[in-house]
C-alpha cells in the first residue's frame, strides 16, 4: 500500500486535531488539544512561532498535556517539563499473509469504559481517559465471568493512517496470544478502510518484538514531551 502522504506522521496529533478528529478537541490557529476527558494530547503547527503561546491559552492550571514532535521543542519558561523522551514510530505496510483471528474478540464502548480504565491503569500502555474510547474502535477479550482481560484499539486518525493503541493484557492472562489477535483485528479493520496502521513504542519495550513479528517496521523516532503548568 502506498500512503498518500506519510509526512503527516511527523506531526500526527496536530494533523488529527485539524482533520479527522477535530470534533474531539479545541483549536486555535497554530495549536490544538483534545478534550480533557478524551486524551491529554496536544498538537502544534511547528511552522508557526506563535504555536507555543497559543498552546498556553488552551492550557488549564491543572492540566497535563503531551506532545509528539519530530524533534525536541523549546518550551522556555512557560511550562514544567514532567517527562521528555524519544519513542519509536512504527508503520505496518501490509499484513496480507497474516489472517486476523476473531475468536472471542468483542467490540468495546461506553458500557466498558470503567473496565477499560481499570485495565489500562494496571498495564499502563499509554494515556487512557474516561472518553478515550471515542477516538476509534476498540476491541477486547473477556474472561468467562465477563472481566475484560485484554484490549487494543484506535487512537490518532489522520488522512491515510490510523494509530493502534492501548494494547494491553492483564498479567494473569498473558501468554495466550490475545494481544497479537487483537492487534491483527484492529489492523485488518484499518486496512479495510483503505488506511495504514501505525503505532508508537518506547525504546526497550518488549512489545516491539511482537509488533515486528506482525510486520510493523520502525519509521522514525518521535519526541514525547509531557507538560504541566508552572
């Protein structure tokens, strides 16, 4: 599959918030953020020097915001930088040879929000808030008693691409292949819509081995910066 414009993934939060997911956030000309209940992510038009000033206007004293940028961003004096690290962006070009198993997979939504928060809070696959499920389709595996034990879903969406996120499995249910089949389910759905899956993984995260087995390849490093008000 040939992506329409893979450079959009250099700044995916900005392109999501100014495009397909604009309805889930608020925006000024050069800065945007998701609704506080949906995601802590914020995006900047990195070509505009006023972007940082505008972002500050969207930023509440109690907020914590997270940015993805292709390079580090200067935030002199306006913020407390709680965390700054480099993560890897991976893209799946094709999974035609890998059938997406669907046994025991169930769609997740508003009725499952509490269980999704509990599982992601335990496994910490990345930020997940009460309405993160609104960002895209999420799927899970439940135990015989209805407990959510594994999940994965869709987060950022830009023209031609959808991010896979919240991949996690309860420690008592690991080793059963749930994450693999859930990733393939979500990826197959993304491909069926004519888009390409991508994801982000921290350096040193063992999950990268699974992503590579499925076919994801590292595209580039992305800088993650977590900010709070000063």
